DNA sequence: TTGACATAACACCATTTGGTTATATATAAT
DNA sequence: ATTATATATAACCAAATGGTGTTATGTCAA
C-alpha cells in the first residue's frame, strides 16, 4: 500500500506557462502526445514531463489507443482552485465596495 | 527606463504553500513582516523572500510605518486567475451536463 | 548617544525544476 | 519479418527555488 505521495498539486501544476498551454490545447480537443508536442518549441520529452505533472495533479488523463496515448482535460480538479479563489473574492469585493463608498462620500470629506 | 521584467506572475506566486499562507494571514488583518513571520517555522529572511515575490506579483503591498513595514492584501490582482479559471469552468460545466445527459438516458442505451 | 528593534541586503547552499539527448519498448503497416 | 511510428525510460545538466546565517541600515526610546 504505497502512500502515493502526490508530489504536484493543482497550484503547482498551473504555475508553468507550458502546462497552462497544454490545458488550453486539450480544452480545444483531446489529442495525443505527438499532437500536443507539435505546438511547442521544446522537445517531446519535455512536453511529456509537463503532461505527467498535469496528470499527477488530476487535471488531465490519458488512455492508450493503439500506439497513441490520447489525453483529455479533467477540469473538475480545478474546483480546489475555484474554492480557494472564492475565499479571496470576498475581500476583493469588500475592497471595491469600500472604495465606492469613499468616492460617493467625497464631498462630505472636504469640510 | 528599466524594462522592469516581472519575474513572478500570479500563477507562480500562489504556487507555494507558504505564500498562500501569507495571503491568508493578510486577509485576516494587515500586519508587519515580524508578525507575519511569527506564524512560520522558517526563518524571517525566508518569509521576506516570499513576501517580496507576492509583492512583485501585485498580490500584496507594503508601506513603511515608523520602523515597521505593514503589508496589505491586494486581492484585485487575482482577477487574472479568475478569468483564467472562468474559461475552464465552461468545460467543467459542459462535462457535468454531458454526464447528466448520459445518466438520464441510461435506459435508452440498454437496447 | 547608546541600545534595542525591525527591516534590508548579502553571500552561500541543497534540492527541485525544466530542459536536453540517447536508448528501449510496443504497435502498425508493408 | 522488417521497418516506421508513438510512447516510455534513463542519465545528465544548468538555472531557479526555497532555505540558511551574517552583516548593514534605519528608527524609536532611554
């Protein structure tokens, strides 16, 4: 029962521009490693490493089809990010509200 | 006119757990470097590095007050992340919809 | 002015990261 | 069976990252 230490989480996975590009490409259509790699200037091996990191974070999944391995976006794993963001959006909106208040009451402050 | 190459963007800034913790602490209240650092096991110097990265990404800002430097959350900078996420949520919901469709039409498939 | 305190600036280090090339394995097609 | 294609795996490397400790610098208080 290997404890399966997940080395990469969603936050780390999306930190790299190449990995975000992979997600974007897969959002357009499911595709093989070769097809994905064709959109990058870096080596196929390098792209595969990014793919593995994304898969480890649960953001994509791949299944072998003949000699190809077709990858698919798994966007549900972004929920963790969404929840994290939602917490901070609360403060974001509060701040905007406060700003709005200050502006609307500007003349009152010029006593 | 130094081109001010921004080394850290929002995606990278939030990738590190310590930095997310700094954001969380600042969401609670504005505070000095010393106070922030008191919540970590790592050295003050290390915390300062994280703070600088967050500031560079525009997620926080600090102003000198006497001998202290008080930092404040700048949540508007999370908009970039929010927009990025919104794009993928579209696929997320589509997928859930598709799944719902399959379930609801399950008996039809058992021909 | 001396001491205490908060932050800033350095120099240094181990590990991780993002990349490379080379080699092996599995599947398809001739 | 042979060859071409797609992916997998391994060994390697430079640079970035996250951490350390030490040494300035600025500010408040006695």
